[in-house]
């Protein structure tokens, strides 16, 4: 009999729900994709409804629910904002079943009675998994039978960093560091200092860092951290304010005095000093990152490493792990942040707690809502939109891109996580040196320093990238061979790297065919890929979302399934 587990990220930003069946994730979607409220904190009711509809199930058909936070441990950290809203532990523990019952009744009094009935009589177990153990449990989706596991983010219940060791269906914690000494928070502090939104726009700092001189502020920033012999590090808290949740700002005036430059106001012009500070912050981040990994390797002796948590979204650092550490192989999950924690909680419950046989390694991240070509045609007809049906959407798209057109590409099931991987993507020609600025200014409406990803045929990575390995989820940046820079300027970052996505026939045959058709036309096995959304909005989920984005941006064409729409 199948075991069905609902995994949830609830209570923080970007709530999400996933369905694990017999050790394999079969459906996953963030609530923001369905409500169109970016990084929503709302309980993922719509995501759960989508799962139940997809699987033709009722709540009662689930074997268990796993949540990627443990509120009992949370209560030991009274300064955490969500803990001050609850009056007693029972109120915290009843929130999840109360929200689940809201899926069955809109009547508040009826819902309260159903919640009590659910708690007293339901056979569904609700498991609250520690936050960092949820992150670490992405080990169960890795291709490794055994591995060392690093998790690092802003904070979980109490921890900010953990070392674990995974073997088969077991995962054991071997070391941890507690908040406020946090690598994720360190990076967020400088995200805020540079005028970006902390815990949201760290990728802007990462993109800006390539334009700066890392040595300019490096020695000053080293004064704020101290690496420890046994693996961890300490922040000098006189410079930081990130742990004072009810005080404005994440840093103190002492940090501004140390740096000698004022914090940048949001929207102000970026100066070279700002780029230099971003570069220095990135360099110190990498120092700590690789120090942690070196210590983890020394403790475990493992050849393989799995890295998860929000800090593992730093693809620049990820791309240097094999070069900078003694590990032979690295796995970074496609969704290492809190949304991925919904997966991890389900994995941990199934494998470590239930002791079930481990499922297959993750082979695809196309896990969300999908739409048939018939559904697309019906929607377009009802909308009164003029369109033509193509005989070969991949070939049609490749020709448009080769002719300088920027297209929206909407196919199959929605990707899970922040990265568009060829099913909800904006695609363009990487050969055009002006294409990066054009996409940034007329479609994405974002800063010009931010790079775009090269999606490349897996078979061709060695021709264009140095020491490259398969990177199907854009989880690593790799160095582009110098002689290729002039061939693909739109996806070559200022530092000579590319935020790489390798595309195989096995993982996404249609997208692979598009890139291969582009190669046949141009000789280049790469297209520029960025997420199909406007600034400040989630990635498009439905044909309606795609059509709206198409008509409110500078896109030249939109391909929905086999349907082509032009302006």
C-alpha cells in the first residue's frame, strides 16, 4: 500500500506544499504561484488543494503531514517574532490542523469543531521536523548512498548551521552552530547595507559583486568575523543588529564607521564603492563557506557533500566547491531554501522516522501544475486571442530567437523553486551583445548588472565551460572558456562566468530540441534563459499569467504549448 506524505513550508516566506509518494516527490508548488503574491507567508491552502486535485485524494487519504519547523524548539527562542504572537504551545500546535480544516469548511465555528475532531480522531499524524534537519534531508533526493551534509541559512528554530552525515535511509546530526552567528544573516546584512531587500534580494549582491574589487573592504570585513578551529565562526555582534528582531535595520552605526561609506538608499545609483563592498562581502562569505566545508570533510571523511539552506543559493560559491575543498562530488538541490524544506520534511519523515526504503534520486524539478495543449487552445479561444498552431514548437521558437526575437516559452509542468528551467522561461539570443540590456530594460525591468543564464546542451558543456559538470538546476556558476566570450556575450558575466543550466534529452526533451534547433541554425548550442515573470511578480503558472505578462512587457512572441502568439 502506498505511503502518501504531505510536506509543508508554513509560517515563513514563500510557503509551499509537496506530495511524496513511496519516497518520491510527485507534486510540488509554492503558494505564491497560485495566489500571485510574491513570497507570500499565507498558509499554502491553494497549493494543498492543487495537490489533492492532482492526486484525486481527500485529506483523509494522507498517511502523514510533515512541517519544516518544530514550534516546541521555537518557543525556546522568545525573541523570534512569530513566537510572540502565540499565547501558549497548544495554540501553535493547533494552527496546522486548523488551516487544514479550512480546506473543508469556510464556516469558522464549523471549522473549529472540525479541528477538534481532527485532533482527537484523525489517523493522520502531523510531524514537526526541525528546520535544519528538513534542509539536510535533501540528502535523500541526492544520487549519493552516503554523504556529508552542510546546511546554512539565516536561522532555523535555534540553529544557523548544521553538519550531518547521511547513509542510506538514515541522517544524523554531528555538529551545529546557533543563531545569531549566521552566514545567511551576514550576507543579508550587506544586502541591506547596499540598499536591497534582505532575505529576498541577496542575488543582487551576488550579481553586483562581480563588478567590484574584493580587496577594497576585505580586511575591514574580516574584523567583523572570527573563524574557529573546530568548524564554526563568530560574528562580532557590536557591528550587527540582525538578531534584534524589533529594532530597525540589520547593522549598527559601528559598521558604517568601520566601512567609511554610508549605507546606500534604495533606488540610489550604485557607485564603484558599492560594487567593491559587494565583492568584499562575497569574498568573506566564500571564506566562511569553504571553512565550514573543510571542517565538515575533516569530521566525516566523506567524498560526497550535499549543501542546502538559503545560503546554498549562492551559485558563485557553489561553482568553486570542488576546486576549494577536498570533496570529490557535490549535490546542491534545485530548491535549497525554505520551499525545499517542505520536500526535506517529507523525506525525513519517510526515510529516517518511518524507516522506509529510500526512493529514487531526484531526476526532474518539473513538479507543479501543467496544462495540455487542448486546455491552452480552449483558453485562447475563450479569450479571443489570435494565434496559430505550430507543427513543431521547438523549431518555431529556435527560428524566432535566431532572428533576434525575445519569446515567452510556456510548456509542460511548472518548475518548483526560483529558477526557470525551460518550462516557464523567457528565451533570447546569447550572441547579441545588446540582448542583456534589452531584456533587462524592456521586459524584466531590473538592474543591468544582473546576469542571465546560459542554457546549454549537456553534450556541449566541455566546449564552452572550463571544468564543468552537469548542472541541471542552475545551482552552480562555471567559468566560460575565454575564446567563447565573444560568441555568447549576452550570457557571459563581467567576471567571465555563466550561471549555467545543462539540458539533457532525458530531463526536458522539448527544451533540448529547441536548443538543438538553435544550434543547427546558428552553430551555438546555447540560449539565454531567464524566468518568465516581471519584476516583483512570481513566475507565471497558468496560460492566463503568461498572456498577461506577454502583453505587459516587451516580449515579441509567446509560445504556449503548440500555440504561437505574436504582437
